[in-house]
C-alpha cells in the first residue's frame, strides 16, 4: 500500500459501515488521518477503537448530516483534533424505495434530506477549511441510478442526479482554490444489504454486468483513494462509474 494521502485529514460520512467503513480503512492505509462521521454510534465507536488499537489515527464523531449546526460543529472539532480538513467523502445515504404511485411524502422528504441536503451541509461546512489550506478534495457518492434511473427509485435517483449536478458546479467554483470535486457512481456492490437478498436476485444482479459479479466495497474505496490523491489533481467535475460495465 502506498502513502498517497500522508499528511491529509479526511472526513468520511456514513463511515461506520459498508462502503464508508472500507473507505475509512483504505484512507488510513494510505496515510491519512480520518474522521468517521455517522449516526451509528455503536459501530462508529467500535471502528474507532479497532483503528486506534492498530495505532491508526481515526476519530469517531456522532453526526446527523441533516442537521446543519451539528455538521458545522463536527467540522470544527475535526479540524481541532487533526489540525486540518483536506478531504470530504460524502458517503452517507439511505433508500426508501417505492413506485411513484405508492411513494409517501415522508419517503421523499427523508431521502432528499439525507442524500442531497446532507451533502450540501457537509460540503458547506468543510469547504472553508480546504480554502484556507489551499488544497482539497470533495468526493461524493453518486450512483448509476443517478445517471440512468431505476424502477421504484424516484427519490433516490433524484438525489443522485442532484449530487452529480452539484459536483459539476463545485468543480467550477472550487477549482481556482486548489480544490477538486468529483463523484463516484457505484453499480451493484456487495454489502450487508445485498447479502440479505435472495440468491436468485443476487444472481440476476450479477449477470447484468459484463464483469459477471458484484463489486466489492474495497473497489469503491480504491476509487475514492485515487481521486483523493495528488495523482488525480487534474480530474475535476468527473463522475467515475465503478460498476463492472453495468451501464454499457
């Protein structure tokens, strides 16, 4: 493993499990200091303890990304703890799937609050620290659903299409400050959620991609690690699909 992120401080939202957890571990392996932001306090503290037992510089902060004041305070505490805030991975997200006909206003509002407004809050809070440091990376979890749509996911697709649009705006606004903004669009990734699906459903998902398998959380984390590094300094406003060729 390289040390491409040595000396950098990263925030990973939704960092206590799934792709977020894999990203936390990959960034630590790459030499970064990592703040784990999540609402899952037990999992977050357990991950912090696991990392610290290995001498890795991780801190957990219980943060609800829909709460603007809490997010700004977490950014301040992260900067205070590590001395900088250089990289933000907007990974936190939820689904409340339903066809439009059956979707409730509550299902719509909750997904918008977490997946779209929460991304705004976190980027709004982190940006001033990056601007002051003259360097930064804003990385946001999009989805192939945000590019191509998916049955029964009006709310989720709207948020993922929205973060892609915001990423392109931020790339234009932040670029002159030495800060890049990019998105990663995973396809079917093997997580705790997919492990609960029936085997025939998993098989169908697998067969849709030319790679003929589901992706791993580590593969998505690797994409984030690359985009966070100096090697990706001239990549700005991009949407990197990590989907095994699903959308070809």
